[in-house]
């Protein structure tokens, strides 16, 4: 029996959000194909000769969750494969993967690469309709929009247990690679106006430096949490806590732990998820509306594409 290779996006990453993604990916894979051996190799590091051997001996490979797809691979490539790797990268199945930012249609080189890398017969799972549209524009009819695997557990029953009214404390995040100092200072000060206890969790390695560059403009001091997933989980499990922030997957983890959540949309990922799945997102351009939103009851009603998820899973049975 041939094994399956999983590209792990949580190895050599500066973003704890990748750990949240891969935790969900591995949990889902274990439930879908428990009888298969899963071999992991990193997506954020070059593929070694040993990696070549693992890929060649695998039935197929999986890559899950993150925004690895790009329209212009010669300019930006988050997935660290080289041209020579295309000899073994030809049976990759997508699992809730997204597109890197709002880009135009893929150029000829990128289209040729994706045609080589992605499995031609097996059904690919993408995390939003924007990604689905781009893949279909390249001729991939074997693609369905399932959302990210981190959201597959956010069923109506789960969401009904998320408190709608404002809590007594809040955890927030900022994003170092997508800065808007004016809007982000407004975000923090709005939270300070509305919550007695306000805590900052740094998800990425540069988030703390960005926070420090803004701190002098905050109305009062903010508690800083340790930059690891264990700390975030522990704080989210405290009674009466809300999450508000620009980091998408910190917000998804909050929802997984049944925490009232408002995600500040700063790029295509959160904004597309809001359109497709009714995720509670406010565009950072509308940050002035946050004060009113915080003080309203917020109903969490994620609309999962259950049939698409079932169809993608069924191909492994």
C-alpha cells in the first residue's frame, strides 16, 4: 500500500496561524483516510532529494489550508518548489487552499506549472470562490469550494453555543505585513473604550514590533500575551472573553473554542470567507463602524458548504 505525502505548512513558518491550519488538516485527514500512512514534508523549505523519493513513492500528495496559489510564480512563490521539482510534483491534491491576495489571471508560466503540479483527476478543495474561479479559468473543472478545513467543524450546532452579547474582556491581533497605522490605532482604542481588559496576542514574528510602534498612541496600557498557541487557547477559554482582530486564523481558533468573534478584514482571505460563508467580518476600511458592532448582539451562523465537503471527502473512501 502506497503512503500519502502531506505538505506541512507549519514547518519553518513565522506565523502561528499555520499551526492552527495544519492541526485541522491533520485531524480531518486522520478521520478521512485512517488506513493510509501519512508522510510529511515542509512546503516552506526546498524539496530535498529525500523528498523527491517520498513523493515518487506516494500514491498522491496533499497540501492544505494556506494561501499557496499564486498568479505570478516568477515574482512570488510561497510554496518553495523549484523547476526541477516538477518531475515529482504532479499528483498534488488541494485541501482548502487559497489564492495569495487579489491577483489577476495566472500568467502563462504559472498556468503551465499549476497544470503540472495539480492532480488532473482527483477533486481539489479550495477555501473560497475567488480561488475556485481562478482555477477554473485555467481549465480545472475538478475543483470545489469547501472553505478552509479549520472551519469544517463550525456547524450550526457548534455556532449556536457561541455567546451573542459583548463580553467583559477582549483579545486582539494586528498584522505586521499589512499595516494601516491609522486604522489599527483606531481599532485598539475602540477596544479600550469598550472593554475593561484588553489583551494583544502576537501571531506572527513581526507583530510585536508593529504593536510597539503604535503603543504610544493607545489610550492606556494593553496586556501582551505570550506568542504561542497554548497561551492563546488558554486565554480564549476564559469566561466572558471576545476576539477582535486582523489575524484570520486567530479568529477561527476563537470560533472553534466558541468565542464571540469579529474579524477585521484586511485582504482577500477574510473578505472572501465573509461573502461565501457568512463569517463575521468588518472591512478595515470601515473601522469607524466597529464601536457600534461591538455593542450589538452578534449571531454566529457560519454557512458551511456541507455537500461540497462531503463530495471532496468521498473520493478517499
